[in-house]
């Protein structure tokens, strides 16, 4: 049986804005269905830009990029995006925010309600349906954002530092919950983070980007078995990989300017 076609494939992709310098250069990379790809690198290396290219929110400047075998703009229905901020509408309840993407797509009310119930149950928010965003903690707001994305039943989930503003304990708990949700659904993920520990815990592939312009410096396979739990973080294999990738990340980071 032939191997499955990549769900995302970059071929010598470059990205620049207007007449400016390249933000990304010579990106060649393919993600297979079911991959969980973590993207790390110095600030300004183009991690978020790479996600926007996949989402079809910005065109490539050179090279080719396909999503589910098509141009990214044509594959928009295949994916969902979770941004760094929860981006919830403050006047809508949790239920209203979660249903919003399907409402905008004209999905009938009964189907919207069923999808909302499934997503809120998956994210542990079934008892918060009538709350407004201001009544939720930061972690709960990010769960709402994730639930909203899951109602679209995406084949590809793009996450741009969704837990970066949360405290460490909440972040670790949401990492575990995210993997528990993934175990019940068959999406592929691209996850941007500045945390090597988070990248290793979540992903089966960690891609390190260098800066100025962003290039693929190295890829690390993560052989840790799923399901991963809090105990995974205590294993020597996990800790050794965090150290290896941290060293590589330091090697591609711009040198600090002396004070």
C-alpha cells in the first residue's frame, strides 16, 4: 500500500511582505495525517507567519504550499485556527462563542447545537455554557477558543501559542487535556510555542526554525509513546530530549547585544 499523501507540504517556500526582506526562506517540509508538529525558534523567525501561510491567510512569495493536496485558500474548510488570544466576543455566552463559526457558515441550528454540546463536553465546559467570557478564568477562555475550533471538525488544527499567557500549572494541565482530545479525534496539528518542554510533551515532531530569515534548522523526532501524562515529564527520555532541543535552539538564536 502506498504511503498517505502529506496533508501539508512546503516546497522551497519563501515569504516576504511587500519589498521587505524574506521572513521565511527555503522551507521544505511535509506533515503526514496524524502528525503533531511543534514549531519553535527565536522571536521573529516566522513561526506564526508559517501558520498563516497554511491557513491561506497570506500567500507564499516563492515556492509551493499545498494543504490536503490543494492551494491553502481552497482547503480552508479542512482546518481550524486557535490564536494566541482567546478572541472571544464579550457579549456572547460560551455557547454563542462556540457556535459562531458554524453560524457564519450557515449550519442549521440543530447541527450547531449538537456540535456545540460535543465540543463543550470534550473541553470540560458543559457546565459553563451560559457564562460570559468575563466570568471565566484565562484557562477556561482558551478552552472555549479550542471548543469553537473543534466544532468545525477540522482535519488540520493550527495553534499559535494558545497557552503562552497562562501560568505553568494551568498550561501543563491544558497540554494534557489537548492530547486527551486528540486521542478522540483524528486531526493533524501544527503548534507554535516558545517552550521546548511543551513542544516535546505534545509533539511527535519538533521543528526548530532559525531567525533572519526563518529557515528549517533541524527536525527532531519525539519517540515518546502516547498517551502522555504528567509522569511523562519525569522520564529520562523526555528530559534528555528537552535538553538536546534547548541546546539546538540556543545555537540558532541571535547573539545577545552587550549592555
